């Protein structure tokens, strides 16, 4: 098999007194995402997509929230670990496409920094990574500003070409 595709999704609630980190970039906002780690839904969705393409389950399997070592963990560090597993398994990034869904804050000013941070973490050219933001247009829990979600898809290519 020369190619593998994976998809990932994550959602966390927004709360006061939490940091907002998306795509490995800290964003100034009145609320942040609550979770066991830094709750970076963008990185979690991307890591889950990579793990899915590898047939290796999800982040919870590799970094369980019952393990205190991962309390307040930097999700970029978790993604780096997932990426080492990917490379060690003989795969390289074809491309990654990531969409973050949030009513607020406005994410457009931060997308380039997220793309750059993710590309650096995956040792990839930025041209292989897309990071987009979408508004839920006031619909549902996301539209009420109760949380932020992200979805990702990745294409992995065999590093050996086989």
C-alpha cells in the first residue's frame, strides 16, 4: 500500500480561566478550552487523523487522560510523538487539511501562524498543510460559543514508495 488516509475530529468546551491554544498557537481571548491536556482541538484532530491513517487508534489510546503525565500536556509535544511513530513506521506526509469551527474568537488572523507551527512540527513544507476556520453561524452549541471543534484529514505516503 502506497497511501493511507485518516480523519480526525475533536471538540472541547470553552470556559473562563483557561488558555486558548489552537494549532499550537496561543490566542488571546476571554475564554479557553477545557481538557486534560491544553485541549488544542486542532492539534488533537490532526493527531487523530494521523493515528487513524496508521491504524493506531486515537490520542486517548496513546496518551490516556487517566495518566497524570499528560495533565496540561502541550499538544504539539503529543503531535511530535505521533509524528515520530509515523516516520518510524515508514510514512511521510502527503498533505493535511484541517478545519476549525468556532463562533468566536475570529481565527483568520492566526491561521498562517498555525499552519507554520504545524508544518514545523511535522517537518513539512507549509504547502502540504491547509488550516481553515469556519463559523457555525450561530447554530447549536458551537454557535452559542460553548466550545470549539476541529476536523482533519491526512494523506500519508509510503516513504519507501512501496
